């Protein structure tokens, strides 16, 4: 708690044992009340909501929880709230940048064929599902979609190979 309740007492009560004990008990109760208030305030916003509130919002949108991280679930709900029409390529790129970062995707658009090709380079679990949910919500029905996740990992190491040759001679007597 931010305020020491004992400092609010007049000086002549500060050294009374009973008052000190009562105020320690009150401090615990007030701390719990402050935690509840803080939790309610945090749950008013998706970015700071706890897991129970996110689960409630997922049920509202019909989203199935599949073991994703809380941050991923928050971004998925934000995506649902931020989905608006009409569709533009700039809007799609903005949404992809929010979800995967500026360098986390590539978009190719062929306006004559009504074709959009999207490559996601995120290695997060459920990134493709999040992409398909986004596309389902914002793309018009006449646009063909090619979407895929490209995942590359570069690591340093040494590759060692070895082999042996042995001969066996069987003699039967």
C-alpha cells in the first residue's frame, strides 16, 4: 500500500499497541481492495487484461484457445476489434505489420487477377491461424488468397561425418 496508515494517526495514538495492530490488519484489507480495483482497471483494456477476461472475450468472438501465449491471444482479440471495412491493401499491410512486425511478412498483389500472395516469416505458434482469421474477416470474397508461413532458422555449428569399413570372413570347418 502506498500510504502508511500509522502516519495518519495523531502522535498520541501512534505508540498505542492496539491501534498499531488494528492498522496492520486494515492495511492488509486495504491492499486486497487496491489489488481488486487495479485488476478491474486493468481488465478494462485488452492490452492489460488478465487471462480470465481474455477467455471471456475469446468466447464472445468464438475464438478457440489452443495453448497460445497471453500476448498472442490479446493481439488476436485486438485484431477482431480493429477489423473494419472497406478493404485496402494499405489496411492489410498495417494489420500485418501490427501482428508480425514490419519485416515479418511479404505481400504481392495482382490487381488484374484479383490475387494476393502473402508470406509470413513469423515462427510464433498459431501465426498462420491468426493470418487466416484476419483474411477471413477483411478480404472481399472475389479476391483469391495464397498465404503461407516461411520459417527459417540460421544457426552456427559444425557438421561432422564419419564412416567405417570393416570386413568379415566366415570360415566353416
